[in-house]
């Protein structure tokens, strides 16, 4: 019996969950391996399955739900805009587009924004921007621009992006790729960055915390030192904050912990409060100002609906002080997790409410622990084999964390 058949067997035969899982497994491509739960409703930090069981969401759709499920202000903005105007081609101006770009730039201390949809699209846009800047502003020969990336990176699933993944499953069978376009170095290694830069290097693309790699937090000062290398060598510093941005790590942006402002800042996920895909690349006029009509575009990027929910999402993050709440609650959560002193846990790492619990190799992979947590009413997900990711909505309260800790203690022993 394979793992998917086992998952289906765990659902009560004849239940609404079993029916939904069987249908999904039959008619959808198996590009995900979900936990065997079928969700139908959500509110705040809680979700309910089709059979009525309640769970605490400890994944937040990989940081897309920082504001919680169905935040009333975001949903209201979505409904009001849907009653007015949902989509207009960028062939025309719309009333909220400029305002949303302004709010984003003001929040991040940047000059211009380029709006897209998914996080991967934003990363692709940043790659195009860096290459264009290299050719048009730096004089790098066409088709020779290089962007340095890190081992264990995760920036999306497009063919360009998986071409510079160090995970064989992500890249094998999807080539060919552009050899030499993305030199790869170890994460958290400034000396390696210095050595990798050549006259053709136009950018350094990095996650301030590597999420999919297992919540890997770099050494203090790493981002600041990398910024200094990029400045001195005239290379664009590109931060992928799709998962770490917008309050998740206890600051508005993870790079704020070291007071570093990138040349290109990549955002997505929580930018819409989990309602629809909204992403952006932020930068200066020296980079994004190089675009000319026809160089890049998106039918849905910057749509009226996207701008409406984006504005509401930013207002919620700022006015409800979600970064500060993530810092406070996250520190409490990590302290209590470490205090469990579980014999199955090697260590706990993270920042704010982006937390990884690393299971000892001798205790097997993290997946069975996530399945046991599901049985206790907690939805978390394994990453990089041995790590349980705990990343609840930033609106979670201490009492809700305590509720979770009681059940986590039972599972971890």
C-alpha cells in the first residue's frame, strides 16, 4: 500500500473527507502530498474540515495568511471591489493602482513597484530586472549576465527557477537549463559570495531565512555583510521575502533585523491576505525605471481586485501591529517548545512566527509527527524531511499557543 493509499485509508470510509480525497487522487495530478484532511471553512487561526472537525492552522498557507483566515477588513474590501470593477487591462489606469504602489513603496522605503501575481512570477520579474539592469546600466554583454544563488534555495517552480535549484527532484527531467547563468554558493557564506562574483555578475538572489530548506536562519551580520559585498562590487542585492516578509519574522521585512535595504525586494503571499495571488518587486528608479512599454507585463498583475485587497492587507498588518505581535508571540512559542526538552527533538530554530522543530534522524522523518499533530487538531507540515514547520497566522493569541503546546507535548513525548 503506497503512502497515498494509506492516507485515504485513514479517512473514515464513506465520510465526506474520504469521498473528497478519493476524487482528488483520481482526477488531479499528484504534484502535492497533502495531509489527509479536507478543509471547508476558516476563520482567524482556525479551520474546519468537511466533517466538522476543528483544527488550529499552523501553516498559514506558507505565510500567505499572516492576517488570518478571512480577515473581515480584507474580505470586505474584496466584496466591495468585486461589486465595482474586478479586471481591467493595464492598457488603462485604474483608481487604486497608483495608491497601492505608493503604499508599498512607502512601507519598504523603495521608489517603484512592479506588480505581478504569484511569488514565482515576482522572482522571475526580479531576474529579468537584474539582467536588464546589467545590460542597460552596467554594460554587461547580452546573454552573459549571471545571478549568484544559494544552495538549498527555494524561489518557485518555473523552469528558470528550478534550473538553479540544488534539490534534484525540483530540477531533474525539466531541463535543459542555461549553464553558468546562476552560480551557486553555500548559504550563510560571505566569502563564497565574494569569490563567486565576476565581471558578468549582476545580482545576488537570497532568502533572508531559507524556509523550504528547513527554516535555516543565517548567522548574525550575514545579510549586512552580503549587502556590503554587493555594494562594493556593483551587484544588485535581491531579497526574496515572499515567505519571510510582511511581519512573519517579527519585523515588517526580515532584512529589517539587520537594517539592510535590498536593491530589489520580492513580495507575495500575505500581500493579499490569502484571498488571491498578489505579488510585487520593489526597487529604485535606477532598476525598475529602466522598463519600457512592452518589456514586461501581466493580464492580472495590478488588477483592481488585487489592489483593493492589497491595500486592505497592508493596513491590517500595520494597524494591528502584526510584526510586533509575531516577535512577542514567536519568542514565547519558541521558548516553550525548547522547554519541552523532547527526546525526539534535536533543536528548535526560527525567528518570529517562522519556527522549525528539527526531529532527530534516529526518530524517523517529520511526516508521521505532522500526522499525529493532525489527529490532535493541529495542522503543520514537514519540510526538508526532518523539520516540522510551525508558522501560524500572526493574529494567534498566547492562549491559542498554549492550547497548541499541550497537544504538541503529547506528540513529541
